[in-house]
C-alpha cells in the first residue's frame, strides 16, 4: 500500500486554492476540462467520434482486436460539467485492461438541460445499442461521480420502461443522493480535497432546477428499489463527502438481494482511479474493475 503516494496526492490537491466561490458555469467547465485533461491517456487505444440516439459520443477501442462486449460510459462533472474527453483517462484504461470497446456518451448538461435530461439521454443511448442488435448481456454501464450515479438511474429508468438490464454496473465515487443526507457530507468536509456541502449545493441546484430530490431518480441511495438489478461494483475512497452515498446504496442492494461489491480504499480522494501511474491504488482499482467487467461479460 502506498501511504507516501496517497499523502503526496492529497498535498498536491490541497495546494490548489481552497474554499468555494460561485462562478459562471462556463468558467467552471473550462476549469474542470483543464484539470481532467492533465491526466495521461494511454496511447494503446483508438478514439473515434460517433453518436448514439442523436447525442455525440466517442468510441474507444483497443488497438488489438476487441473481445466481445461494450462498456457504455457516463462521464462525471456534477451533471453540469465534463464530456467524454474529460473522462478519457478512465474510459481508455478500462478498455486497455478489459480488451472491450467503450462508448462514452456526451449527455446533455445542466443548467441548460436539468433533471431528467441526462437520464433520458443515457437510456436513449442504451436503447439505440439494443435496437442495433446488441445483446443487453454484453453491455456494462460504467461511470464516475455524476456518471456513476447515472449508471444507476439509467437502470432504474430502463426497468420502468421495460428495457432489459445490462450485464453489470461499475460506479467510481458515484453521486447517489441529491438530498445530501449522508453522514459523510459532514464528517468528511475538510478531509475531502474537492467538495464541500456548499459547492455540492451549488451544482446540485443547477441539476435539480427546483425539483424535490426525495425521489428514486435523484436519491437512489435513499429511495430506490433495486430488485432485479444487475451485479454492481462500487468503488469509493474514504476521503470523500460522497462516501456514504456508496455505503448506503450498497446496503439497499444487499437488502434487495442484488449482487454488490463495495470497494473502499483508505485515504484517497474522489475518483482516485484517475491517478493512474501516480497512485498504486488507482491502477489496482482499475484492475479490479476490469476483472469485474470481464467476469460478467463472460457470462453472455
């Protein structure tokens, strides 16, 4: 275990300006893109612009012949920021480790397109794959942060619409509760180098657009019925205000008799898997995620 590496990452993140100041969403988007684009993307993948259900997307494939299956990837960014490019370090590393192609969706963002636009886009993208003849048992949903939440809410929407479930869900540091009622929203404030309750309220309000968060599609960790869900892998760090989102969601999955792995790594930040090559735990977590994906796709 790399205690020294984890301390170095934490110190690096804390050298950034601390405290939260509201700013225009376009400025936030530029800053987020600059931060995420600094993470190195493996060269051994091929990226091709494409589209799903009328939305832009990026097809990410291994240079070698891909093994059967599709990872449908949903990027993070608090539902208001980000794109397939900002999550490419994660998408490409999953492709490299699994040998399976990924399609990363550019879903609509708040505040221009608040809840439930992103969920609608993710479900439409999944439907378009199925309509093209893709077997649902050959698809895994994966995502980080807000995109991790979308892996869950897209499944809830799919079940409601009578659409078959995918083979599995992989969620990195998922946001699963817009009520912000988890205890770690308070106990991890100041420990989390990225988020505070205030900053999450700011971006959350863009997505909610005045809607009540006390509903399954906005707070699945609190309200979702997970009966019939596919196997789930949740990866989260202890230095996250969102830690309890994953913990409580895993408990709901357990109570619904759904296969779930809650994978918690100590002293690492939100979406720590992006720190490949810098943090041993990031590479190890991605290896575990790839194993999960390959195990569940192998059943089809």
